């Protein structure tokens, strides 16, 4: 496999990483050559871009040969095989490291300027370079990301040696590579244009990506206004999106430990918007309530919040006459089915993603809305629970299994399939509401 240049390599790598779209991702380019590649990946994933500055520790008399690498936050990785083969002394190693530490600090300041590094705590860090040779810099980058709290680390490169998984030594949770050729000698041999990336290009990539993302977020904010949903004595934050001439509105019920900011639910919601459906994503619990785990699994309480949102929407002038549907994930699916059984709800359709319909067991026979149950084929326990729930439903219903998908639908193409199934189910069953 050959690449025209780093931009084309990034476009192809971004397409391969599509399974991460919708997750809470930060893309980290390794300066300098990895940043143009990472910029394309960030664009494909609609994710923020940052740099993760690392420096190779070259053998004193053969600088291109890495005896190790260093990164921000004092991280260092040494290649014992190279050190042993070259006989580099400790004092020689120390001098090289001291020099590279100075360069690393200067580069980090130059690239970021006054912008702070993007927080990684609890997020998926996608570390991107233009290729892997020895693996030393990639390993350092993974360790820096881990030290900064990344929950999951994905190392993604266009090309690498066939044994690059061994070279990484388990520092990344996932490895993505477009090609691992037998004849690998150097990264540059697989690019038509492998000209050195200058510092100016790195900073330009970062600035352009920030501007593009800021503009996109501004447009989202204007089209996705904040609303407050009254539910008895509490007020719940939400986001209401209504495309022009909307066919109906889908109300989302998130799963345990999540919120209206769930990246997977937002990904599905974007797909529904493209089909002309409005959405309401709202918090089922206040922050104080969510800190009590009993509330997270209190299905009658969650269903009551969903009914409150339904009532509020039907009173909203912008939503007048529009059919409503429910989309629930995990425990949110149980809340959606529980609420759908209430005569006051009258949803046009219900979709459950990786749901726990068993938690709505007593109410299942009372559900009248057409119901679609979507379950991952590699989620056997939940699949069995949904099969049992389907037998108890008396309404129009269907069980769809997404091959290879686990509970969170993280696998390539699986969340896209969920979106397609939900879109088709809602558009087939939505009609102007009669209230």
C-alpha cells in the first residue's frame, strides 16, 4: 500500500477509525510528521486535535537510530536491544536526553502557544503518527496519555512493520494500522511525498482544526438549544433539536452512569436529524440524584421523568401536532418501555439499544407502541433478556441483532447500523399526533 502524502494517509486512516465516531475522543498527533495525518483523522471523527510532543533519543554517532524516546511529563522509554548493541554509555545517554528535553519543552510551547493541552481524563486518546519504525516514540506517547488519565488508548498509523504489536509492548489498548508490509525498511518508502514537516505546518494544522471545530460547535449550539424540562419539583437540563418540517420528535432516555451528553446517543440523534426527525436529549436525574446509585436503577422514577418530558413537549408550541417516539439505551430502554405502557404517553414508536427490557417486566404486556429491540450479537446475556422480553410484548415488535457488536456497540460499523435501524423504524411509524 502506498500513500500520496500524509494528508491522503490521514483521510484513509480516518475512514478506518470511523467506529470511534460518537465516542468522547481526543486525537493526538505526534510532531512533526504525525500532525498532518492526525488533522485528517480529527476531521473524520469530529474530535478535538492536540499534539503529544515526544523526542527520539538517537544514538550519538547514528542519530537516526533510536535508543529510546522521551515525552512530556518526564516519561522515558529505552530500547535495551539498541543500547546493548551500540554500547552507548550512561553519560552519553544522559547528554542526549538533556539536549532532547530542552528541545521537547521548546516545541511544546511553540506548538500550543497560549492554548492549554486538551484534557484526556476519562476519554479515548487516539494517538496518530505517519508510521511506526522502532516503536519507541509511540510507546512514550501512549504512556504520557495514560499518565494524563486517558481511559482508552488507540494507536493509529498508516504503516508499520509486521511485528509492530510486539514492539508496542501492550502500551496501547488498541492498534490500528492500514498496512504492515513484509518489506518494511522505513516509513518514508511507502509515501510518494515524504518531505519533512516544518514547525509552521504543525502550528497551522492545529490552528485550522481549532477554528473549524469552534465554528462547528457554534453552529451546533445555535441549532441545538438548551432547554429546561420540568419534572415535579426538579428541573432537568436538555437539548431540543427540531429540523425544519420535522416528521416527529424522538425523546432519548440514556443509560445508567450517562447523561444527555452521551456520545453514542448524540451520534444516533445526528442520524435522525438527517432523516428529518427532531430529538430531545435530556438528563433523567439531577447531579445530586445521579450520585445515588439506587436512583440510576429506579425504573419507575426514570419512566416518570420521561412522562414529564413527554407532557412538556406536547405543551411546547414548536412541537405541537408532532408524533413522539422513545429511544432508550440500557436502563433507559426499560424506562422507555415502562413509560410507553402508560396510557398518557401514547408514543408512536419505541426503539431499544442494548436495552434491559427485563427491568420493565411487569409493564411489557401493556406496551402498545411498535417496538424495535436492537442487541449486539456478541452481547449474549442481554440478547437472552431481549428474546424473553419480546415473547412478553403484545404490540408490533421486532428483534434486530447487530453481528459482532458488544454491549456498547464500539465495533466498526455497529453504531452506524443502530442508527440506520432506528431511523427506519421511526420514519416508518411516525405520523402527525392526534392529541
